[in-house]
């Protein structure tokens, strides 16, 4: 008798959670249309990316100078580390610009970002 009760409870729970999963899947929004919240945040995101770009553009020459100094002094490991870090920062900036372009394309806005670092 006790086994039947546990089995019945397990089946009822599975059906309940299964139906909740189906109902949750039916109420999801399509991924093709941008949300109003995303488009409202586009200007803020663009401002943050421009701030990041300004900082990167100010720091990259200093880092390149440190790399050259380290190479001249024979510290190749340090120079390689600095060069690797510069590459990562530039890749991050490229990725952020790509995301911003994607947001602008979805929301139909245009931005003034896209400066090249190098």
C-alpha cells in the first residue's frame, strides 16, 4: 500500500512539473525581435563602450612602451606577457564593438563607435 502511494505521488509530481515546463515553454518570447528594454539601454551601453575605448586608447601606448623596454632589457617573458595582455584587451574591444553593432542593427539605432586600436 505504501509503495503505491509513493509511486502515485511521484507520477502526479512528474505530470505537474511536466505540464509546468510545457506551459513555461509556450510563454517564451521569440528571439528575433528586440525587447524595448534592450533598445532603451542601447545608449547607455554605447556610452560605456566609448568610455572603455577611451581608456584603452590612453593605456595601449604606455603598455607598448613597457613591452619595448622589457624586450630591450632582455626580459622576454615579461615582454611576452605584456604583448599577450595588449592582444586580449584589443580583442575585447573588438568583441564589444561587434555586440554594439548587433544591438544597433536590431534596434535600428546608429552609434558613433568603431575606433580602431593598433
